[in-house]
C-alpha cells in the first residue's frame, strides 16, 4: 500500500490503476484470515474515497447520497448504494451498550428528503460563524441519525459532509475525519441520544467542537473518553476544557412533538386530504375558532400539516394533508 500510494502521488500511476493494484493483491491471496479481511475492506474503501474526493462533483439529493455510498463501498459490499429494508439498533461503547434510535426503514427516503429540503431552504444570511457551525452540525447530525444503509453510514456521512461543504465554498478534505474517525462517530451518537429516565439529554457540543476545528481552524481537545456516559471521574472533561457558557440548543426530535392535540390531528388526517368541517366532525368538536387555535395552527406551525392550496388560504376547496414530517409521525403512532 505504501509503494502504491507513493507511485500514485508521484504521478507514476493513476488512482484507478492504484485501485486495481489493491484489488489484484487480495485476489491473488489464496486465504484470508480475519485481519486480512478487515484490511482488505479498509484498503479498498480508502482507494474508493481517494477517487471520490478527487472531484468536487456533487448531487444534493437522496440519489446523490446513495451514489456516495455506492462509490465508497464498490467491490466491498454487495448492497453498496442500497437502503436497508429492516430496522436496526447498535450497542455503543460511549452509551454503555445502549443504542441511538435510528430511522424506521419504511421512512428512510422520506426522512432524507425532509432533511435535505429543510437545509436547502435554510437562510444563513445574518448568521455569525458560531451560529453557522452549530447549524451545520445539527444538519449533518440529523442526516446521520436516519442511518439509511446496513453498514458504512458514518463514512458515507463524512464524505457527503465534505462534498456538501465544498459546494458551499469551504475548503475541506478528509484529514480530520480520518484522524478522528471514532470521535466523529461517537460525537454523532451523543448528539442523537437521550434517555429521560436516566436524565441524559441530547449533547451536540462534542460534534460542534469537531466542526469548529474543521471549519474555524480551532484546536479543541477531541477525546472519546469525555463522551462516555457515567464516565469515571478521571475521564471527565477538566474545567479548563469545558464548553463556553452559551451552548447550542439540544438537538430536537424533528419527527416528534409533545403537543397531544397535534398528535391527535395527525392521526385524524392520516393519508387523506381533509376539510376543516370533516375534521371537526371526526374530533367531535363544534367551535371552529378553538379548533384552529388549539389543533390546526400549531400543526401548521410545527410543519406536520400543510394546506393543499398554500397560496390561497381561503380557497373554497381548501383541504389539509400531512407533510413528509407529519407522515413519519403518523407512521410512528400507528406502527
């Protein structure tokens, strides 16, 4: 690998030729032990990532995300580029064996489309650098939490992040992600994990520190042991390295709500298009004004419900239906 890398760097062979040499090396081996198999995957993935990052070509879409996974794991996974068709959980060292709640397999495409759409519509105008970094960390964290692939989600998220940041004018490469790969994954885990029974909430500060180093050139200390749940005293972050007074808000569960009236309305609307009159009848209500105030307006504000004719609120045939976010909530309620 060192010789192949040197020949590629010095221009003696192309990246495609380097990838073929790696592939041929493993084909020629007559037997593989576990270490060989792990090393083979790492080498092939490394070659694929190098090729992928040689160009800034980028498609900001669900298909584009799947294409990145396919390009990274070409020749490694048979299911490269394919979304999983089953639910998953993963025991995490940093969570003492607990798991993040990942997206349901039936909702994967819808959830990705929602996240990409929200980011596309987000206005960065007027944000300072701190706010910008915090928002980017939230966006990438939410996208990772969907976990659309059977394997390789963190590496895919890392390359998507690099490609996306480059498309927005940032000059970034894979060095930080490679050097702190385990930290990056654990930071994503902590940003998406909460356990109210144990008093543990979403903790995005670790991921924000990673992105501040990446985008602002800071030198925040990135240690995995600081993220461990119920860490021994000697593993905890010293006061000198504590986060600043103003921390970003904890990451919300974007497909859930604590408003029981909104949940009830989502259940009633379901997969149909309904009028206010129909909804009042199903809910057993008579006061239209109270319905608007308690049920409909909060559901519209939280983007679980939308108008069929949004440009004409008083359209005579106005109806209401669930957004993609609302459909995810509806599926979760009725699973």
